């Protein structure tokens, strides 16, 4: 395996207010390999988007990120100057946000917004930048690009606006694309088109993609590895086929049970009595109040994310190395395609 393109260790995000410091993400560690597609899944409030945005210094006011390290190609993202970080944003790491209408400036033409990215990162003339912008619109499937560059965001449909944001993200020729719920605001047919487009572009360019989503079923088709987050913590890190064939963390098991009725015998559904949010630095496992397998140790001490096999890490006191929990399926499908997961 090649050296990791992105290596994050013990990432934490906190907000400081009148009541003191409130930690919303704690002890998140993961690696991203060149050309890899990784999915980050979790409920709303689990900290998945904040974790990714923190790497580029895009946190809201009052938020602060820290980590043992967050190395991108050898550079620690959290220790860079503003100028150094600006050189990476949009150029080497780009983001596609979930709502294209708010991601685009309504008073600037599409052409102005795309060429601005190109001119910011490459020594090209305005004419060359516009030519590149036309090529990008063609690449993401927007017809008549010369005309479209002169139009404004409100003149595009939701799906076409998202294609424009993808074109903007590709304008810097990034090595990593963070897709932050890019299909949430779109209908089902357009969702499939956007997912297929990003996958196709990944194959063409060789870039790595981080898919941030609450839709575990979607990741069955698009991710090689899945990071499962709950309550601001990473609770499972495993290849996608392992997640669907033999989920190890009780939370992951419950997600699968909710997706697949036939899996109900292996895992209980999640109680809705406690929200996924909260203080990630609180005592105990964040999932303990909703976990059917929780014991006193779970409520007293948060478990570390530990390797239970060569490719699987789990943060759970119940799960031991190479020993599935009592509620884990011992014989299951060996691929996400065989897992009978609903298609998005």
C-alpha cells in the first residue's frame, strides 16, 4: 500500500462560549490513500461534516480544531499559515457542498465563478480561463457551455447547479474531493446522475474522494472503506464489504438492521430516546444510552478506536479481536452488492 495522502490523528473540534468549551468532535483518526473512495456516515449531529471542514479551516465562528497531526502529503493542515492553506483550498483539496444554491453566488455569472478558481490557482489569461471553464462544463455534462457561462445560478435547475459546483471543484485539479452530502437537495433520479458523475470523474483523474453522508445504503455502491461516526467520535473503520457483511460496532449493526429487515434477527434498531449529538468529550461511550449491549464499563469510560483485525478498527468494549459480538451475523454476504441494501 502506498503512503497515505491524508493522515489524521486524534482530531478534535470544540466550541468556546459563555458556558465554557463544548467538544463536538473528539479523537477522530483515519487515513486516506491516493485514489481511494472513503465514506463517512453518521446521523445528523454526529460531527462528520465538521471533521472534514476543520481540515481546511472552514469551521464556523467560535469553533476550534486541534489534532496530534492532520498531514496532507506531508504538510500538517492545522499548522499552516492562512496563505499556505489558501493555496491548498480549491487547488489540492476541493469540496462539493450539499446545497448548490447557497454554494454559488447568486449575483455572479457561472463563468465568473469558475474562472475565478482557475485564475486563482493557475498562471493563465482570462481567455484561457474561460476556455477551461467551457471544457469543465462539458466534462460535467452541461450542454451549450459558452452560453451557460453567461448565465446566473437561478437560471439552472438543482441538478445542473450541482454539476456547476462539481465543475468549480474540479477547476483546481484537486487530489482530494470532499463530497459533503452532494445529493441531499436533489430528487432520486438526479441523485443517481450526480453520484455517477463523481465516480466517473474519479476514475478519469485518479483523485481520492471522501463521501460525507447519512445514507449507509449509498456507500454500498460508491465507497471502498467506511468510517462510521456517532456522537462526535469515530466508532468503526472498515472496508465496505466488512461493514455490510459483518458490522462490528452495535451502532453500525443497528444502522444495517434499519436498512435490511432480514438483519433484524442480528441487531436491534436504534432507540430514538437519545440524540446522536452531545459532548464528544463526555465520560463513557457516546452510544451507551442507546446501546442494547451497554454495560457499566461503557458508561464509565469511552473505548478507544482499536484494531480488531488487519483492516477493521472498532471503538467498543463489547467487541474483541476477531470475535464477533453475540448480535453480529456470523454468516453473511461477502460484498455490498450481495447485502440486499436498498438502492438510493
